[in-house]
């Protein structure tokens, strides 16, 4: 499939994106979120977006017209259940991997990080990081700071710390050992959100540590943008998510970023909780002083 992800765009041409959806687990509403993601991309003026709710039966010919695929899919209703994951079939799945490897772009969005457990193929290598039952969890932290840690076209112009609200902070992801991952954004797993008893502040692996939330990966000649944030309508409505998602999608599709940061990016939401801006830095300072005291 020569030329994927390298289409020459005229002045009025738009990038072509396909959102692959149709099923997620009980905690995620694909019917609401897929149109919201499509609208975010269209509103940039850079994307023409289509949505498919049935990817089974797809093949190389399905993806050939597109510059970008956005995955908002997970084929199990109960995320840690034992029912087999509903898959697309070998031909459709291989078509996706071939599309990216040949130079296309893919966004692995939120719930889709659960895909691929036990698959004997390249999903984990393509995604870079995934949620897995034996090690990963969602921290009880709906409001937190995004720590921008990379100098990358997607994050260019972003402040180091960005308040974010109404979302999931995924902890202890599993990383493909040979993936070419660059972490863009981390989030701190605040022990105070689990308990207010200091001697329990290290009760679970990863408490008091920063964890990757947004990253890029290289897969063959293609570009992968993965985001663990963006749980629901409230999270997606914040400029913090919107700036990362739209710029990440453009980078995945083209390797470049022309989109400006949205208005208000990096500023506290008017109705936002004070945890990301006030209490998290204070608690983190307390925690780090305590840890330092333990080692002295």
C-alpha cells in the first residue's frame, strides 16, 4: 500500500480520518464519545471524518482512502471478565497493522488501551502501552495535573503542568518491550486519594509515582498517538484534552502539527476542583519530603 500517510494535500484538502467503534466496555459509552471525537476533529478544519460501527469484514481496501484511523473500540462488555473479546477477524486486524506500518497514522484512544490481551499478533507492539488486569488500575483521582514531559511537536507551547478534570488516571500500564515509545504527558498517582493514613501511602504499586498518560509510538513507517485520558463527555470538553487529542491526531496523520492550542489551554476550569492546582502540589511535596526522610 504505497503512499499511505503521504498524500499530497492541496490548499483546501482535508485529512481523512476513520473512527472505528461499535463496542466498548460497560464503563465507556462509545455511542456518545465517537461523535464527540469526530466533531473535535472536524472543528479544527483539518479533518474529514467518517465513523464505522462495524469493522469486521474490513480489509486493505477499506483503509486505503484514509490518512488516520482512530480506535474507540474494546470487544468485551466487562473489562476484567472472562468472556472472549469480540474481535474483527484476522484480515481486518492485519489490514490495520499493515496500514500503520506502511506509513498511516492511528490514534489509540482510552478504552482501546484494553484491547489485545492474549492476542498472538502485533496490537501491543503497535499501541506501545496497554492496560492489563494483572498490573494496571484506574486511580481514584478524577481531577489531576497533567505533567508535560516531552519536547515534541504535539506538546510545543504547552506549560509544564496543566490542570485536568473529570477523567481517568491509569496506573501501571504494560509496555511492549520493543516499542519505540516517547512519553509526552504523565500524571501523579496521589496517595491521598486512596487514604489519609500516611503509613498506607505506599500500599499499592505505583502510588506516589508518575505514570505515562499520553505517548507516541513508531510502528513501521507509521505514527501512533495513544491517550489514556478522555474518559467521557466531561473530560473531553476540557481544553486540556482537546489540545492534546487534536494535535496528536494531526501528528499521527502527517508527522507535523499546525494546529494551535485551544483557547484557555493550561488554565484552571472556572468550575474546576482545586485538587489539580492547589492540593496536589501540596500533597506531593509532603509525600516527597516523607520519602526523603525515610532514606536519610
